[in-house]
C-alpha cells in the first residue's frame, strides 16, 4: 500500500527542500505492536524495500530517502500524536500513509491542520468525505469494495449452488462497518437471506457464541468482518464446534503468513479481498518475491507489501448481470458513487497461475480472488470447477 504511493508524494516537496546532501525524511506511524501488528509489520517491510531500491539508484531528486517510523501500538490516539510529532518536532518533509483505516482517518485531520499532503488507504469511503483538501487515497482498498471479487465469482455459479443463509459478524469500527456495503448489495441481488447481522467490539476474545448461533440458524456462509486476531479466533471456534458452511469470508488478515502459523491447514480456503497477489504475473512480482524469500525467509509476499489494481472493462465470463426481480439495482453500482461501476478482474478460473497444483504457497490457497484450490477430502471447505462444496475440518 504505502510502497506505491510515496513517489507521488514527491510532487509536494517544497522547492526549497530540493538539493544535494540533506535526505528526504518521510515520517509517521504504523502498528508495529498490538492488535494490527501482523499487517503493520509487513507494511513497514514494504516501505524499507522501497527505500532500499530508491537509494540504490541514487535516491530521489538526487537525495537519499529516510523513514521516521513510530510504533503507535495499534492505537488511534497514538497515531495522531506521532503524526503531530513527525510534523512539528521531526520536521519531516512528507507523511506516509498509516494503517489501519481507523488510524488513517484520524491522521487526516492532522495533515489538514498543517497543510501536509497525506496519501493513505483510508479503509472506507467516509474517510474521504470529511471535506479535507490535503488527503488522498491511492490504492483501491476501500472496505466498500473489498468483497466485490468474491461476489462477482459467486454470481457465476448457478443459483441452486449458491449459499442461501448468511451470518454476518462485524467489528464495530468504521472499517468493519464499511465491509457491509457490498454484503448488503450483493446478498439482496443474489437472494441470499442475511439471518444474522451483528456487531462486536474489539478485542474478540471468544467467538463461541457467534458460531453456535450461526450453526443453529443453518447459515451456510459466514462473513467474519474483522481483522487478523478476530479471524483467527473465529476459525478456531468454527472448527471446535464443527461448523462447516459452504464459504467463510474473512475481512482482513488471512493473507499474512501469521495466518498459516496460527491455523495451519484449518486456515485454508478462506475467501478475502486483495488487489494484488504474489502468484499473479504482474511486472515486478518476481523481484518482490525474490527479495522477501532472501531477506525475510518466507515464500511469498502478502498483498499489503505492495499494491496494484486490475480493472476489467467487462464482467467475468459467464457472469449473469441481468436485473433480477426484487433487486433495486445492479450490485456493481456502488452506493457511494452513483452512476459509476466498479469492476474488478476476479474470474477465478481465468487468473489461476500455471503450475498452481504443485505449489503450496502460504497465501494463494487462502485467496478466493486469486486461485482455485485443489479438492482434498481432509480439508474443511473447497471449491470445485462447478462451485462450492462442503468438506470437513482436518481431524488433527
């Protein structure tokens, strides 16, 4: 996320700051400890990689780049404090985009006060509807769009193969709530009955009661609209209670290596959103994967290490876009942007990389928008060439 936007920020460097010798200092904070650290640490690594690459080529505008990164401990208040400190005490030349969207939204007010350009993901459209003039969003990581790829793929299945009853559990913050946008539009369009729609406060220390209710209500699709620790807690509860829906859709966190460490094979085949994946044939992916393998000793690069978007001009092959009876409007018509379609390239059968059957990548087998996992009888949930099928938890 942050890696791809910093170059654009250079356009805002004051002319007086341009010159040889003095480095360009880019400051701010990330959640390097606390609830959001598993993702925050990968963002930091991506930033460090970007700086290494730029400085190895002589820097920017003939000057080296340095980061001033504070640990906000996953606390919004501390993110605001460190943004103030970076600007007023450290006198940084630029701010970098923070994480998660709750922190980024709060820091926008600081950037506005000091007239510092702030490019971040925001996490939800309301971040960019606060009337600020110095805040911008670079990548398409809006929560309102996060599940579009999954729903577009689900729309390609025959109606009798789709889930019928949904349980939706959402973390009670602006980012979590924004995930409900696509759920509300698409479940109505696909005639999926949302029988449970509840919010919870962080931290989610036990998901037992949530899973018990979803199982009792015969929900065959589960939306876990939270972050990494919430998702891990939810998956563990689902296995313990032998809850086997056709699909589990996780908000954030299932694409980082820690997901595998915490859950092993039980974390496989959980759908989530992403805009880039290490298995896709994008320019530069091979270089990033090699860097991570060498420097960080892991097999693949989580999407928040780097971001890029593919936009489709046409719907995925086989997708039925006709207006169905009972639908107010096509779900591709995002509520936040009347008259504009947000299309994404997430036809799973088209983007499956060659040789995927032989690869056991820690991320791609969890990515509903990237790869079709091979069917295995000992795994909880799978995909077939024709649709979703229920399989059981690993008994180990």
